[in-house]
C-alpha cells in the first residue's frame, strides 16, 4: 500500500511541476506553489515510511 501511495505522490508531483512551468495568474501560481509544497512534504513522509519498511525486511 505504501508503494502505491508513493506512486500517487510521484504522479501528483509531476503534474504540479508541469502546472508551475506554465504561465499562470499570480494568485493561482501562489496557490499551486503552496499546494506543491504540501505534496512534496507528503511525498517525503511516504518515502521515509517505505524506506523504513524496507529496512525492517
């Protein structure tokens, strides 16, 4: 399940990076940047959980 979560986070990060590469109104850009920061944080948590599980095996 953790591996699937990480895969979903990878997909979300890719989509946010693509959105940030576009020309967006500043208010939208700020919102997308804030959300992207949250996705990056979540991805880090999921990645750490995965590594912890792998170390236990």
